[in-house]
């Protein structure tokens, strides 16, 4: 394989379903719809079989909301998988930044050298099916910001998952913590395809793009459309790259969630088609180099 075609997957999951409450317990409404097909183990071996034939050479594991209190155990488990199998090469764990003992949690997680950052899902929406956080403005909470100071002191990045209505708060957060790299997930989750909603998404994305420490993943683009196609994904990808520039965008598969409606090969094919108008160095940056730099791979 030509090294210019190599891919780093900056966002994927693996799991033992029995250890993940939303997978092992009663079926709960999820933002990505019916997930019956993935209520089972998704191992690193299966991930590698899905990804490596399509040029993936490194990957970043992102937390999957394990049972409360098991945050450090999840990071330890992912570290052990990486050491045994080579994949994943970096880990994004979970910590509740509002918790009074968050510093101790981060210190336990940081004993594992593949840890690079934390994801605490902050997305809130008027539609109850799309809600995750307890409220929309948690980023302004003094306890959350105290946790962000603890994260910043430990040289970790923060994976930012918000809807467009929360992006101005997120931009203020990024402004107030300029030394923390923020990685916006799923291109800001544009859930409404109407012209008015897309304009609002674009305007709010512009506020985030003005912060030089905010990066963005071209991932999870099937979440609301439940399909993978150039026609549906290219407008989002094009506008995101226009706003953030090729040096701050990166590829993520969001597997196995996207496995509900497509294949790994189709995601790679569609994303490559969406990037075809860019120069080869810009394509390589988005598919490989930016993730290598941001996740210190």
C-alpha cells in the first residue's frame, strides 16, 4: 500500500457487551436508533478485520459509557488490548469533570500510557431521543470548569460532543482553556437537514472554528440519516473543511455504530470520494497526519 493512502481511524469503539450498561441491560432509546444488531461483543479482532483491509494503520479507541466507577478499568482494559494486539494505539477515556474526585480519576487513568484524552458527552437537545447530558449549559458550570482545569494540568485533550445550539458555550470554553486541544465529534452532529437548521449549524460551527485549539472529526455522519452516501455526506464534509481547514479535520469511522447501516469499506470509499477535490497532501492530512499529530501517535 502506498503510504499516502494510509488511514488513521481517530474514532472507533470495541466492547464486551456485558460490561456496558446500555448494551447489556434493557434496550434503551439511543440517538442512532435501533441497535439490536450490535448488542454483542465487538472485539478488537473484528474491528481489525473490518478496518485493516481498507488501509487503516493506526486507531484511537473512544470510551463506550461503562458502568459508573469502572472508568479507570475501561482504560486499563483498552491498554491491555493495545499491548496484546497492536490496536488501538491511543485511548480516549471517560471521567465526569463535574465530580469532586475527578483529579484522582484522571490520575488513575493516566497510569496507562496510551491515554490521550477524555470524552464526557455533553450533547443536549430539545428532542428527548437526542438528549444525553442533564442540561444544555453544563460547560458553564463551576464544577465542570474545575474538572477542566484538572484535565488541562494533566496535558490531556477533551473530546467535545455537542449540538449546534451548544457551540457558542463550547467556543467560550475553548477560549478559556487555550492550552487544551478540543476535538469536536461527528462534525458537530448536524441533525436537521433543513436549510434554516443547516445555516444555524454553519454559523455556530464558525464560532468554534475561530478557536485555534478546536479540531473536528469527520465521523458519525450516518447517525441521523442512517445511510452512507456521497450525496448526503459531502455537503457536511465540504462545509466543515471550509470552516476549519484541512489541517484541523480528521477521519473517524465511528465503528461499530455505523455498522448498523453500512460497511467499513463503504465509509472509506465515500469519504475518499468526498475528499477527491482536495490536494493529495490535504487528503493525507485529514486521513492520517492530523490524527497522528493530535493523538501523538
